[in-house]
C-alpha cells in the first residue's frame, strides 16, 4: 500500500471487540501527503472529520494497482 499510494504516514489498526467481531482483522490507513500535522494522528481517523468515498471504478483501479505491486517491482521512488 505504501509503495502504491506513497502516503505521508501509515496507520495500522485493529479495531473492534469480542462482542462485535469474532475474528481479528487489521485496517491499513494511509494518510495522504500534505495533510497538516494538526489533522493527522487520531484526528485523521475520526469519521466526523469526513471520510473518503471513492467511486467503484476508483476502488477497482486501486485494487488492480495493489495486485500489480504485489506481483512486480516497486513503484514509488521514495520506497525503502
């Protein structure tokens, strides 16, 4: 995800509870570049501050790019 989207930072979260989720799952949230510091950290994860709603075609394109990255060379020049 980092090599495809080149985020400012990446948040890894395990959200939920035993009452709500009977399994373990992780959320990988990339913070876009250019987000002011005061809007990073927990602020960026609060839905009351807005959520991204990409169109189905955008989601399909992102999925294609992620699959291609998993199968091939790095695509982000800043990658480690």
